[in-house]
C-alpha cells in the first residue's frame, strides 16, 4: 500500500518520531555528567530543528559536531542557570515548608513568574546559541525577547512538561514509556515554535542553518 512507502506521510511521521526518540536517548546519555547538560541540549535542539525542517540529517555526526562547537558557551550558560535553579529550589522549599497559604501572594506570584522565566530561558537559549553566532549576553537578551513574543506557546510546553511529570509519578510502572512519548511530544512542539520564531531572527543574525560544516571546513583550511 502507498501509506507504507518510505516517502509516504505516515512513514515520514514515524521516521521523525523514531529520530526524536533516538536523539532524546543520546542527549540523556550526554547529560549524565550534569555539567554537560548545556552542550547536550544545544546539540539536541540543533539536530531536532533540522529533523522538524525535514532536512533529515544523520543523528550522530551533527549532534557531536554541535556538542563540540557550542561547548564553551553552553557550559558557561548552564553554570549560570544551574545556580539560578538551585536558588529557585531553595525558594520553593521555603514556600512549601511555611505553607503556601502563609506566604504573601505577591511573593508567591514573583516566585511563579521567576520560575516561568527561567524555564523559558532554558527552553530557548540553547537552541539560540546552536542556531546563531551570538555572544552570551546576546543569547540571554534574545532568549528573553523570544520568551515574551512566544509566551503562550512556551507556557503550553511548560504545562505539557508538568503534566508529563505528573504522569511519571502517577504511572511509575510505565515510567520509560511515559518519558519517551512525552519527551518526543515536547521536543517536537517546541521545535515547531523555535523554527517559526527563528525564521524572523535570521534577518538579524544571518542564516546559520548549514554554517556548522562551513565553520569546520574554514577552520581546517585556516590551520593549513
């Protein structure tokens, strides 16, 4: 039947799902040392956006090339965000210890807003540095601007992530299945937002879709 042909919509969809599943597993392995979470996320979304744009790259080579090219920036950015996440953890721990009802509504709203901002930055800043040639300062500014423009879309991704966490806790027996399926959905939906938004940013920072290979080739020529 036509639907089972390699280039059919069904097979294209299944290939995308399996590619994203494998990409998530590869990213998870590279995140194990904790300090490498930043480079792993940058590499993951660099490849994931290519998959969503139907460029269908191989997974390994583009992933580790992006991992290497964005390593320094991603490490610095992740270190800053890790400290911010730790401070947020302390904040929420204090809130729950004292009881949400006993905390000032303004303080609680500030904590929620700060949590959303940091969550949005984590979702967008690593794809930004993987996609564009920007400084760390520019990456943070662009991430904040992107988060404001696509607030509702990123909020939806956050809600899906929170719901998947709830499912992981409630259906602990099916934890691997829930994690795999939910992560594919989250990455795919987020990449749709990123691809749409980045098309507008490309006018500012320039097209960098295939710049990774060009940069590698130019650096090799310079060394010679």
